[in-house]
C-alpha cells in the first residue's frame, strides 16, 4: 500500500506540478532535444514557478529521472540524461562534465 501511495504521489507531482504545466508524455519521448524544448516551453510559459525557467525545467527533469529511475529502461534513462545537456544548451548554459 505504501509503495502505491509513493508511486501515486510522484506521478501526481509530474502530472500536476504547481510550477510547470508539462506537455503530455514529455518524458516518454525518445529525442532529448524534443524533451528539452518541451520543458523550456513549459517553464517559460509558467507564471506559477518560483525559480527562473532553467532551474524549474531542470528540477522537473531531475525529479522525474530520480523518481522513475529504477523503473526506466536504460535506453530511456540515457535519453533523459542527454536531455539535461540539451536543456542547458537551449538556455545557453555550459555543459556539465
């Protein structure tokens, strides 16, 4: 029961974030650039976020990776990790090593 509650809680945050209105199935896409572009659009459109758009978008992406991590296929986890670099590029930030 506790596991179901936790899964529901993280899914609810992803779907109904107070900071960003995410496009449907954004984290299921297989193109890191498309994921980054979608997150950037969502962050820039939001008037409820508490941080700058880059931080809000990166936080949501990191949250999803951390919460879904062990259930993600390795291939999709790689796509999402690559989306971090694409998100940095989309916002003109330096790539992390």
